[in-house]
């Protein structure tokens, strides 16, 4: 017996309201989850299709109202439910459930992205696109391009904007431009909010800005401003600051750019200021006006929650404090910057995978479009007559196959080129990061050796304790890991190991430890027999510092 799922009219009305007033819809979905008048019926007593629809709407409304996804488990069940409808004996029109299936995958991608699972999020967004493109093709009419359902173009715009933002964050500017331009197409069909079109134009300009294609960036920034209906919102201020920064990067004219950025920052809200301060501080840093740069970069470092931005700020601040001779501050920022290098390596490997994933999606999209055009052409030819239809169809298939083969070959060659370039960039970035990390580690060790020698030469009391305290402040994990790795070492032998690491001579070690030089040499000999002459260097190589 076939099943014909039907959803509750109450949920349909909440869904319709969500596209215009997500705050009001959020209140209504909360009422839906409450028990009814007899305090017995809850969401668990609803029929299956309504339960999954309700949890999908809850996930969407949590997201639209800036709350984290608290129903991940139920959402994943909804994804499985809508996917399973394709393989069950279900009667009737399934277009509604196909649409819900795409939305479930989209919200699952949002959840993955909130957890910084970038590859999984990208996979889910692409899955949502494939469902939409396979089951809701664009309809060409004499009035232009339109879609069958008014919510579908809005949803397609949301997917492309979300995917474009994800790719932009991975420094994949060209695929991000493709996504934001697709978002523009769907925004023209059915805009959601007045500034959405300008927002997409801004993000396209931002990608060109990162690619240093400044004429294109300037064009899209200007278009976004021209079409922006409100000049008092955050987008207007971001656009103006981006234009000011662009004027500096393209012409290196400092004073006008900084003046514009300061004027914009003065009008910005508190939570908006770090972005403007970052741009001002970066310009001062590039111009080697380090005192002015410090005024803007240090508070931005403290307020920033983005790991990648903080790592870049740490590099700037390390250079500034190193230039000023403040070795302690410079070391702190160098250690923070070095600690984020592993995340950079993971990100570069992730970019290569995402390039391949996105290229496969584009190839599948081209094949689907080609197949749809071929079917449309065949239907038209059938009206002419069967003999001619067969002949023309055969020719069309042959020509289309040849074109498809050439197109696929060109796409594969282009994909291979992009992957090769991505791999080269990855290798170059990895070498650069490794060099920076080694320099930071060597610099840290040299500073510590200088401080230890200064303490030794001071002839004060408790010099050995002061040296050990300095060592522990810079390498807090050294002694615990040395003890774990070599439990056979005595405390004296561990102290000798630290002094060896700091390049003290045997005579100097004897004076600090209160031994004779002969006793110190004996301890050194025993240490070398047990674990080697410098076990701390063996444990804490450059990669761990």
C-alpha cells in the first residue's frame, strides 16, 4: 500500500510566515512544541511527517533568529527521513518534500559550519543545490527567467550566499565570485530584504579586492553603494571603509585613506569598530608607523574572536614590539602566532579538497544542463516527424557527446591546473610558515639564553632558582614532558639538562649547582649515557615551540 504524506496546515502557515517575519514565526513554532490543553499531547505524538517538518522549521528559525542549533539530533533524523522518501512507496506529488529535503541538507550544512566542519558543510550545501537543480529547473518565459515557486529563488540565493561566504573564508576567491554572482541572479527574481542585492555585490567586490583586481573591486563597491537603499546601516559603513582601504592599496595614498577610515570608525557601533581599527592599524603597520599602528592593532587583537585574524594581528604586534626592543611582548605574540601554524596547514590541505569538490559540482551542473537542453530539443523535433526526428536526434547526440567530451576535457585540464596551483601555493605557504616558526623558536631560545646569562653574571642569591623560573615561564610543558619521557632522571640531572639546553659551560654549571667541576662533568657523563647530551632539544624541536 502506498503512502501519501500530508503536512499540517499550521506548519505550512508558520513556514510561509518565516520568509517574511522569522521573529514572529519563531514564537509560533514555540507554541507548536508546547503540550495542548489536556497537557498530554506533545510533539512526539504528532504524525511522522509533521514531526520532521516541525524540527526542520525549528532549526531554520533558530538560525534566522541568531541562536545556535540545539536540535541537531532531530535535524539529522529529518535529513534521513526526507532522503528515504525517494526509496519508499509514496504516492502523489513529492515536490514539497523534495524542497524540504534540500532545506534539511542546507540547515545541516549550517550546523556543520557552526562547528567549523568546513568540508562537511560544503558537501551539504552542494547536495542541497543538486536537489534543487534536479527537481526545480528554471523556467524560461517571454517575461524573462522565473521559477515555479516564489520561495525557491530565495532559497537558492541563500545557499549560494552561504557557500560563497564559506569559500571566501578559505581564500577560494574565484569559486566564491561564481557563487555570489549566482546569488545575484536569484535575488533579481524574488528579493528577500532590500539590501540583499547590495550585500552580494559587496562580497563580489571583496573577492576581487583580495585578488588585487582593483578596477573590478571598485566597480562592484560602487554598484553596491548605488543600489543600497539605506545609508545608515552597517553595510554602508563597511562599503565605505572597503573603498577607503582600496584607495590605499591601489595608490598607496595614506592620509586620505586613514582620514576616511577614522571618520567611519567614529560613527560605527562598538561591535563594528574592530573591523575599521584593523584596517587603520594595518595601513600604519605597512607604512612602518609602528606607534600609531599599536594604538589600533592591540585593542583589536584583544576583541577579535576570529582565530585567523588574531594570528595575523599577532604577527603584526610581534614585529612592532621586536622593533621597539620589548622582547617579552614580542616573544608572547611570536608564540601565539607560531601556535596557529598547524591550523594554517590544515586549511591549505582543505582548500585543495574543496577545489576538487567544487569542480565536480560544476561539471555535474553542466552535464545536467546539457541533458535538460537535449530533452527539450528532442521534444521539439518530435513534432516534425519520426524519420527526421530519429536522424536529427542521432546527429544531436553525436554532436552533444563530442562537445561534452571536449568540455569535460577542458574542465578536467582547468581543474588540474587549479589543483596544481593550489598545491604550489600550499607548499610555498608551508615552507614560509616553517621558516617563520623556526625563526620564532630560535629567537625565543636566544632571548632565554641571554636572560639566563644575565642572571648568572649578576652574582645574586638563588641564581639557579631564577634561571629555572625563567625557563619554566617560556617552556611551561618542558619539565613535565621530560619527566614523563625519562622518569629515570633525577632532579639534579634534569637541572643539568636545562643548563645544557641554555648552553652553560661545565664550570658555570658547577658554580650554579654548588658542585665541583669534576662532579658536574660526572653528572653530564651520566646524563649522556642515559638520554643524550641535550634531551630537551630532542623533545622540543622547532615544531613544538
